[in-house]
């Protein structure tokens, strides 16, 4: 009797769990009034489902947009302050409208959204996570507001059709692989407050023709401009004290403009043309 009772209780519990998951994830169920426990790998996160989009219970964080949605445009509700990690990863959206309330975009938030062509970053945004827009092939122009002080590594990695990027004045570093494989980027103005350029930051920027490195910058990472085959001019200021290995590897057309003794020695050692005439 006790064994049969235990089996029955187990079956009822499993059925209730299945019904709960169906209620949480059923498409088109509209706004739910009850919280759902959404977790991966045992970690539980309370969410609410609004038209198949998951939010934190306080509606401050957009947790997950359905990657199988066929919609071309989505408007993030007012009041949302954070776009969660991987929230829109792989979505088919062409346009996303972010409200001014958004202050952070998480890691990989829009990664592999290959059709995404338009996104206006709000004026109150302060941080963009690692790989946030990686492999967004449809993006051609992005203006990052001056409120942003931190852009994660690889944030725009692989945006092969990116032709224009405006960086914020408050930026202090260009992260690793930030613009690597942005084949269509012809130029970029590095803000005066930047002190370092990370490893492979501009690797394979095939259209990049010139770069002015601001005074105050001290280090250029390994492979920072590797395989920028059309790069013809780079100005390196006296402040630079470290240039990583292969920083300008396979930049066969490059001439370095500098009065910096360290940069001159680096150019000689790596068989890079240079001139002391800084224009």
C-alpha cells in the first residue's frame, strides 16, 4: 500500500511540474499574473511572461526574447533598465527600439542577430557587455552615446557591414576584439581619454585606412591592427610605451608617423615604414 501511494504521489508531482512548465512557456499566453521559476542548470530565476517575452518580476530586466519569433520589430517597454545576457541572441528582428530607461546591455545580448539593421542606443546607457552585438551582420552604423563608459570585449566583433561607429567621449579603453572582422569600417576616431587598445581590437578591418592614436594612450595590444591590409597611415604619440607583438602584422601598405623613439625602434624591428614628420 505504501509503495503504491509513493508511486502515485510521484506521478502526480511530475504531472503538476509539466503543467507548470507548459503554462510558463506556452506561446501567445499574454501577460501572466503569477511568477514563474525559470532556471538553467539548477539556478532559479523568477520571471514573468508578457506575450512570450520573459522579464524579471519587477519588469526592470528583459530576460529572454523568443528566438523563434518571426516579428521584424520589437519595442522594449518603458521602465526596463537592463537587457539581460543573451536576451535577444539569434533573433530574427530587423529593428529594436530601446527606451531611455535602459542603462545596461548584457553579454551577448544581441549576438548572432544577423538581420538586425537598426538600433538606437538610449542616452542613459552606461555599459555594453562582452559580445553584445557580435556577428550582427546587418548593422551598418552605430552611435554610442557619451553616457557609456564601458564597452566589453568583442562587443561589435564580426559586424562585417559596419561602416560607421561613433565612440563615446568618456571611453577609457578599446577592448579586445572590439571591432575585429568589421570588414567595412573605413575609419574610427578614438576618444582622447582612451589609454589602451586591446589585443586584436581592429584585426581584419579590411577597409580601415588610417588611425590617429590619441596622446595619453600608453599601450597597443598584440595583433591590434593585424591583417588591416589597406591601412596606410598610423600616428603614434609619444605617450605610447608598449606595442604588442604582431600589432601591425601584414599591414603591408602602412607608414607610421611618429617622433616616439620607442615606436621608431618598434617600426625598425618589425620592418614597418615610418617617418618623423608628424602631420
